[in-house]
C-alpha cells in the first residue's frame, strides 16, 4: 500500500487548517485488517505500507516501529517501507538540509499526486515555490534514524526510487514495492463512485512467484531448458489465476502476465564451491548467473509470444519494443572475470550468451514481443528454502542456528548446513 499521497498531519481539509490526522490512523486500520486474516491459522495476514522520504509525516511514520512508542501509535505487525530518491542521498552527502513537501500542496500546484512527481527533478523547483508548504530536517539525521530503526526492528524496507525507475523497461512510474521489496511494477490507481463502486478500474499487481535452487540449476543437465520450464510453469500460474474479488488485480494480471522467477541457495552453492560470500569470485558468479538466467527467461517469454501470437499489453511503448533494453548486452562483452567462475560454467556445460545471441534475441523480441511484462523477482524464500534444504534467497547465512515462528507449528529451530 502506498501512503505517499495522503495529506500530512495538520494539513487542511475543506480549507480548514490543522484537520488532517496524517498517515498513522490509516496504518492502524490496515494493521488490524491484515491481522484479521490468518490463512486458517497457518500464517498471519501481512501487509506493507510505503511512504516517500520527503513526506512531512516521515518521522511519525518511522517512530511507530520504536520499541518504546506509545501504544496509540505503535505498529507491531504491519511492515514499513520508505521510498528514497537520489536527491536525498545527494543532500546527505553534502550535509545539507532536507525539505519535506506537503502532498496536498504538491498536487494542488502540479495537478499530479505527490508519488507521481520526481522529487529529484522537481526538488529545487518545489523548494522555491511559496505555494508549497515545507518542513526542514537534516538529511544525515534522517539516515541516522533509518539506521537506528533498522537495527531495532529490521524496518523499514527501502526502495531506491530513481534506481528502480531507470531500470524499469515499462511505460509509467514505479512508486512503491511489496511486502519484501522484490516486486517492482507499475500500478495505476482505481477511481470510485460515491457508493464505492468502481468508476474506473486501475491496474494492480498479482505476485506469481516461484524460485529455483541455484545449486540444482547449475547441476541440471540443460540449464536453458530448466529456465524455460520454470518460465512456462509460472506463466501457467498467471494464466490460471483469477482474483475476481479484486478487479484491479484481475485486470493487472490479465494484461501484464507478470511473473517472478526467483532464486535461492546462493550462499549454499558458493560454500559448496569453496567461494566466500561477497568475494570477487562470489560477485562474479552472481553477476554471470543472473545474466544467463535473464537471457533464457526472455527467450522463453519470446517463444510463448510467438506461439500464442500475442504479447503483454503496452509492449509497443516499452524499452523492449524500442530495443533500448538490450543495448547494454549487445554493446559490451559479458563474461566471467575470474578463472574460478569461468571454470564453474564450463564444468557445468553451461554456455554463456554472447553479443550475437543478444542481437538475435533483440530482433525476435522487437518483431514478436514477449508474453510476460515482468520475468524475475528474488523473494526472501523463508519457508520454502527450509523444505528445500537450501539457504534463503541470495542472502548470506548469518547464524548456524535459526529460530523461526511458523503458524500452527510454533517456534522451530533450523540448523544451517552447506
């Protein structure tokens, strides 16, 4: 859920000053609503709310996760995320002041919701505009607060707004993420009539996720076939998903066919191959592995588009259609930088795509499209990695013994073996 467009605490309502209660009451309502659903006792309902770093309620938002917070504002189970643009880091680097802008005033001036404005591009323009109310804080103190809260509670998640949107090949702006920050898709809001019926159905996101065990994938007899089967399986999930109760999610799923192929057991595989996590060889392997997966995932989606004679809605306006997405793969050589990683792929019989492969794929995609708007997403894989005897996601092992609470099972102890 995105809260960045909500009026800040004390903003006017119907031209009466100091009337808005801000984002915290909404967070309390959402927390209670999510907690109500618990999947027959198997798992607690969960949700995440994101707020822009330059929203005036940002400190109130973050304070809800402090252990000594007043019970009236404390948020116990709802997950928090902060959307941070490049300008925030630039201000902190220079040890400058950081200004927070009223979403109510921004929308009044620009005619667009606050989340749709690029704060990096419009920062100084908004700063100089007397019609926009603003609050001054210290940029470095803001990041200090983030660090303190992450140490205390593990929250907030962070979405790097400008980095995400530079990498986004789809038309539109990505404004927030999901419960674990692995889903980065464009969504559009719905519009409602006075009786809360839909005036216009927006586009929301359905998470069709599945993850591969990196060690098993590297050991598979046909790497390319493994990726293609995974893409086809997730596409089948998307095709068979019908969430009629939420029309905006149904619409988003039907139009985008978005899927998320994830990975797990990175640290387990690296340990098996006697590679330190975070080392030059570890980074090299991760880079080339995901590079190779991307190629075969796009190739599989392109095959599906050819077979079905269709592609995701909006393909014509994407960077896939213009070919811009492929430029960094066709214009430079991508290959292992270390002998160890080169040998790992050679021993596994995995051919690493070269520039000619990418040029041919680019031509085919521009001619026929791809079926899936989004293809990869790397989730935390908490539960499924345990039953798969693998390490979680692409994360390092932080403890040999892990205690985890799982629904009806209760507290369980997991011993990590590699």
